[in-house]
C-alpha cells in the first residue's frame, strides 16, 4: 500500500505504508490511512522528524559502507534495498518546512 502526504505548499511525498506509518509515529501522529498535521502541530512534528534524522545520521556516522546494511525486509517478506531513515524522512521534512512557511496543513489519505 502507498501513502501520499499532501500539502498546498509543495509537491506530494509518496511512501510505502510501512515507512509512512513509521514517519507518522515519529511526528507524534497515530499511524493510519488518513490523517493531518495541522498548522499548529507542524513545529513539533518537524522538530521530532529532524531529531530522528539527526539521530539516524549520528548512528551511521562511523560506519563504513561495508558495515551498512544492503537490504531490508519489506512487510510482505521480500527483500528490498536498504534506505536509511534520514534518506526516507528528508522529503517529508522538506514538505513540513514548506507547509510551515506557508501556514498550511499536511494531510494524507484524503
């Protein structure tokens, strides 16, 4: 399943549902098929997401390329190329930043 984060401030951010649900939880939102980050909630959601990005980068900082995972297991059990949390969250953080600047909410599943 795919989740599309949308805002009138910028282009859509599309993620696999398992990844999107993780991002929702990081932002302090309930993981679900539909939701909203209101304008009032944007600063906190963005702060949480940035903190997770920083923590992920810090954790991987000392690793060589050989030490980093090459694959991860998808919810259906298949292997897919590994993508770090920082890489996955960056487009969503940018969407939240633009939404905050333009004072519009971010929604999904609508």
